[in-house]
C-alpha cells in the first residue's frame, strides 16, 4: 500500500504536460497494483500508459517496464480475461513503435 500511495503522490506532482514522465510513473503504479494482486485495476492503470503516449513513440525504458509488467501479468493471472485483453492491446501498441 505504501508503494501505491507513493506512486499516486508522484503522479500528482508531475505536471500534466510532462507526458512521458506521467506515463512512466503510471506504468510503475500499474506494476505496484499488479504485485498487490489487484489485476483489474492494474490493467486499467497500465492501459492509461498507452493513452498518455497516443501519437508518440514509446521510449525504450517504458517499453522495458511494460514488458516486465506483461510478463508478471501473465505469470500472476494467466487465465484472467482482463489480462488477455491487456496483452492484446500491448502487442498492438508495441507494433506501432
């Protein structure tokens, strides 16, 4: 819970126009939620990374973090519908470079 609270605080402190920083902090928040086994919320949070980066390339560090998120997601919730749906979006977004 402390890590999630810290992630929320970090997001609150990042100005709206710092899109990449907000997206990276959002990805870290999603990872924290996932590790708390809140799969539905984690996937919803992780999806906002793609929304924040819409129309812009996803930087390497963010791609790496999203890859880690996806690996953990399929390890923790391989049968969850939301995990499969997020994985489909991840592959689509990944291919757009």
